[in-house]
């Protein structure tokens, strides 16, 4: 065990005192042999002081007492040193514990930060994964919507094509029906026109057979409006345009009147063309034209 510097000096003093006491005892108790110095040697007087055993014992006791006190001081010092070392060790242990607790706290904080960082990374990864899944889902949804739209467009196109085909077929049928109707109407019109022309020719022939006219300017002509009954009877007769020759106008009127009833068709549809006639009469060829109003 190392002794502190402040206790070295007392211990050294105690040791010296023990050495001194030992020397005194040796020189006091050992028998001495008296020798006569030679005659030629100078004489030297030695003064010795007698020391009693009680004094020696008292000194020894004093030295022992002092040594005991020094030992007690040393022991007290050692105890203090031990206590100081114990306190230092306890303090060091406490500091070590505090440092360990601080280290544990630091490690706990670091661990908590690491856990938080890990959780943050996991959350970021989860968010990124969710974002990717959402993007994939949206992309898939868009693709499905696009496919659905394309399918709907295809259906609409097919339906429109079907409608167009139907409309084309309907238009074609209508065109064919119209063409047939037009052909039928044309044929009917031609037939009617033939019948009309036939009756017009008969009317012209009847009036011509009853027209008595003297020699006049052949370039003159007059126009009459004639209203006929369904049986051809002349209901009214009106001069629309005079020829400028009263005799010519009068003879034309008489010819029309004498020809009543004029030949007309029994078909009401055809008779409508003869209900109101406009007759243009001229000496040149007697009768120029017959037309219905």
C-alpha cells in the first residue's frame, strides 16, 4: 500500500528514534573492558553520565507512546486514505454509473432516433409503394376506361354503320320507289297527256267543223276563255283577246257555241284539264291551240 507524502516524514522520525534508542541501549548495557593506554599515548578524559533503567524505560515508553500515536495517526491516515479511496471509488463508481446512464440515455436517444428514422424510411417506402400502386391502379383504370371507350366507339361505329346501311337501303328503296313512282307517274302522265291531246284534237276538230269564216287577214287571232260542264257543255264564253276584227271574233264565238257540248273525258281527273279552257283561234289553220287554265 503506498503511503502519501504527508505521512512519510513522521514515519521517518519514528524510525530514527528507534535506531537512536537501539544505539543507546547497546552502548549502555554492554560490558566495557578497561584498557590502560600506553604511556606514550596522550591521556583523554571521558565524562560518562549514568543513565538509570527507569529513565531508559521511560524514554522507551515515551518513544513507544509516540510510536503508538504515530501508528494511530498512520492508521487514521490510512483509514482516511481508505475512506478517501472508498469515497473516490464510490464517486468514480457513481460517475461511472452516471456516465453509463448518460451513455444509456444517449444510446436510447440514438436508438429512438434510429427507430424513428427507420419508421420514417418505412413510412416513406410505404408512401412510395402506395403512390406506385395508386399510379398503377390509375393507369390500369385509365387503360380499362380507354378500352371501354374504344369498345363503345366501336359499338357506336358499328351501330352508325348499321344505321347508315339501313338508311342507305331505305334511301335506295325510296329512290327505287321514287323512280318507280316517277316512272309510273311519267307513264300515267304520258297516258293522260295522250288522252288529253286526243280530246284536245277532238275539240279542235269539232270547233273547226262549225266555224264559218270569210276571207280575212290570216295573221289575225282571238283568244277565248271557255268554262265547260263535266259533260262538255259550254257554260260561259269570254273574249280574252280580240283579233281586232269584230267579224272574226263573232264567227269564232259562234263556232264554239255551235260545237257545245264539246268532247271531254269522263274521268274526273282528266276532266280537270278541260274544266276551264283557253282557246286561241286564227284563220290560219283555223284553230291554233287549246289549253286549260
